[in-house]
C-alpha cells in the first residue's frame, strides 16, 4: 500500500479504517505532519489517534478551514504536542482552523504554544481551534495566543452547535479588539462546561476569564487567573452575557484601566448582564474588581436576572455607580449577598442605581446565615444539592 493507503505502516504512523474514512495512528512528528497534509488536501474526515507526545519544529498550518472544515475525530490520548507555532494574517487559526459539526478534538495537551495574528481584521483564533462547531473536550493548553478579535485560549469562536467541555488553559491570551476570553473568545450560541482558566487575559472590549461574549450556556467553570481590559464590558467569567451563566467561580482580579468613555461595566462574574440573561449560583472572591464606572462585585450592570450569587471581594470605581453586588441594576436581583470594601472616587456607592429591583442584598441588610438560606432556597429544583460543584453552595459555620 501507498503512504496514505489503508494497511500502510512504518515507524512514524500507520493507516487503518476504510477508503471512505481512514484513521492515522501517529507515533512521531513526521507522522502527525503526514496526517495533517493528507487532511489539507481535501480529506477532512480523516481521524487521528496520537500514540506519543511530539514536538513541532516548523510553523504550523491549521487543519481545516471554512471551505474544507475538519469533520473527523482527533484523539490525543493524553499526549502532548509541544511548540505549536502559528504566524499568519488570515482567519481561522490554531492547531485546527475550522471544526465542523461532526468534528471532534479530544484529550490532547498543547504545551508552549505561540500563536500570533497581526492583521486588524482577522478573527476566530484559538490554540486548539479558531472556530468550533463540533466538540472540543478535555484539552489542556499553555503558552500564548494574540490576535485582534474573537480570540480564546482554547477556541476563538464556539458556534451554536459547538461544545467546549473539560478544558484547561493557563495561557496568556491577548486580544486587540472585541471578544477575548481565557477559554473562548465568543460563545455564539454554544455550550461551555467544566472548564478552568489560570492564566491571564487582556483585551479591549468584551473580555472575560471564560468567554468575552456568551449568548447561550456556561456552567461549572472556574477562573483563578487575571482579567484586564481597556475598553468596556469586563468580567471574571464573561465580559458580555446574553445567555446563562451558572455554577461558576471567579477568584482572580478583574481590572479595567480605560479612561474617558471606556472603563465601564466591570464585574466579578459578568461585566454586562443583558436583557433576558441569567446569572445563577455564581460567586467572586479574593481578587479586586476595579474600573471607572458601573462596577460591581457580581456584575457591573444588570438588565436581566441574577439569583443566588455572592461577592466577597473589594470593589473600586474611579468615578461612581459602584456596588458590592451590582453597580447599576435595571433588572432583578434576588437571594444575593456581598461583603467587602466598596469605594468610589466621587462617593455614591450603591447596589441599586436605576429602575431594577433587589432583595436579600447587602452586608447590612442580611446576615451570612440568612444569605446562605436564601441562596440555597433559590437554587432548589434548579441544580443538584448532592454534587458539591453544582452549584457552589454556602455552608453556615460558627
């Protein structure tokens, strides 16, 4: 058999399966590059199983694009790909450029990745994939990724059919424009679950520890890294939330240094919780939350629903509209609690600026014991109380 035929085998890789869908079992970097070249020639459904860790030595061309997406299954088997390097000025950059609905990338570690995209109009950039409409699961990344917009530590853009699950990022993520996230830059109707971020994320507007923007679901995620921005809508979990965030924890600093008309809508969980959006059973602790105006321990501004959340971090605004829980509230806040130092450059510290409603909120209006009871009651029937990670529940202790 030829080098891409079923039955071929050498020290670098072997080929099995059928003529319609082949599987490359890869042992060396030469084998990985042979599989990638084969996929790039129009064989997007070709599977790959990585049997050993490999170190790349040359610049990498992403596998799959919007015209010929990846539709196979890549299983890393817990092995690592080291020194992934991408330098380009086109869309869809990462180990994979574009993963279609049937495509899967599983259980691979990308160590010391370095992805740099400099063209101002370029978007959809991530270390694992630039664009995901399939499944990215149990992937771990470290290194650095920098791009203008829609940039994430794992995936740049996660579409309405996409799922990012069980992924871990300690990368440095830098975005020059909108939608920058430690895990996903823009979650456009997809699902993000059980992911964690411990690196640093920097961007302009819509910047978050998990996602810069969310329009669907983010659950059971944790951020211990730092989030910083110079524009607006900056959050420990999500910069701008139009969907649901539940059972998420942020313990890192959330900082916005923007001046003039920027530096607003900054929150420990979300920067801006939009109309119809929900934040449930989430909290922020330890790290300082700071910005210019509309700054809150949970959300900078709330236009939707916030339920059973709390903040124990210090909150600071250089001008006004600063709150322990929410800076400006036009929605509904229920069964929430805050405790910490809240400061404003011009006074006017409050938890209810605007026309919204709030109950069970503020360190002087409820005790910690009553806050615990209110939060757990609010979660009853929504999330399991048997699983300690779903949701994060408060426990009363002396």
